[in-house]
């Protein structure tokens, strides 16, 4: 890392992030969401990375006219901006408050995993405000260890960790160190939360929207190794700062004796679930990932 990056660029980035975080935290939750959404849909579509989102959408929905593609992109940026504005308020959100901004469907599944005496895995995706999802576990006495990609800027990473501290459970970085932590977490009977919709170059090719997508197989391998349930969960934005978290029954895991075949089958199930969620709320998915092989 160069001197300029470490002592100039990174501190400036961290200062800007701190101003953003502090400013939005001072606002009422609904205002922070609304202003964040306005910034997102005003600035986001003008960024060069939007071209990737456009390519991904037209790959998945080749029949969509250009106007619908643009609407999806605007919706995606609105969702991202709202997520950023809502992030400083995570520790103030009670997902089980009947008068709060979140509705939880399938909370009994959390109770089952909490009380079954086994480790478990929750799989989700970058849709809606995915940062809220782990709260449904920690606020029901089920800490969730979350796998995440650490920021390159250590100062910004520290700021991110402040928001994520609203949820009980360890933060597990991707990479070799994280792999060891994953094993220890499940060996100790803990529960993992993993966002499964990012490309992994050294993963396996799994169908996703009719195209092969490189997908990390580790979750399937761990599920077979520890014989633990895999629960799909995602969050929908119902309009503005209102949400619905949906927990689904554990996936049916077939064991044929051919581990490679079984892993592919389970990962195909997971990708199929994510595809269903995205088709239902395409404007809320993060289309910016370079998800497919070509």
C-alpha cells in the first residue's frame, strides 16, 4: 500500500464515511431512508458501474423494453441509497415490534434452529436491506455469525463494524482465516449467515437465471459435514422504510453418496431460491455484481 493511499486517501475516505454515518444517524429513520434513496437514484444511474447492471438485467430479462430496464436500475439505486441511509439506525430497529418498520414471517423457524441442539446455516442475498436480516436471529436469542467481505480501508472497516454491532454474533471475513472461523463456528454449534449471490472465481459453475455462475460451494460442503439445516431467508422492501423478512423451511438435502453431485444439487437449490426472490423484486437486487462466467 502506498504512502498516499494509507495516509491521505484512506483517512479522507474514512472522514467522509464518518460524516455520512453521523449525519444520517441524527435524522429520523424515515428521513434518513428517504434522503438516502433520493441521493441513490439521483447519482447512481450516472455512475459507470451502472453499465454492468444494465448488461446483467438484459441478460436475465432479454424481453424487457429499455424503459423497464431503466426503471429497474433506478429502483436498484433507490434501494441502495435507502440502505445506506438506514444503516446507522440498525441498533434502533426492533424487528418484532408490531408497530415497527419490519414484519417477520416464519419466526418459528428461528426458534426451531435455536432449540434443536445443532448448528445451522442461513442463506440470503443482496436484496432489500440485507443488513436488517440478522436482527431477526439475535433479537430472538439466536446469535448469527456472518460471513462478509472486509473493506480495504481499515478505518472504514471499523466504521462498518459499528453498525454491524447491532447484531449478536461474530463477523467472519472471507479468505483462509475466515474458512477456519467457519469450521470453528459450526463445530461449536453456532449458526452462520451467508450472502450467496456473489461470484467466486474458484467456485463451481451452478445455473443461475439459465446461465452458469461461479458459486462458492463451501456452505453445501459444511452442511453435509455437520449435518445441519440450511434455511433460506430474505427481506423485501415494502415501500420506503418498511420491510418483510421471510424465513422459509430448511431445504431438503438429499444424500446420494456422491458428494460432488450432492453439493452441486444443494447449490442449485440455493441459486434457484435466490432467482425466485429476484424475479419477485428485481428492482431491489444488487445487479452490480459481475455474477456470470462471461
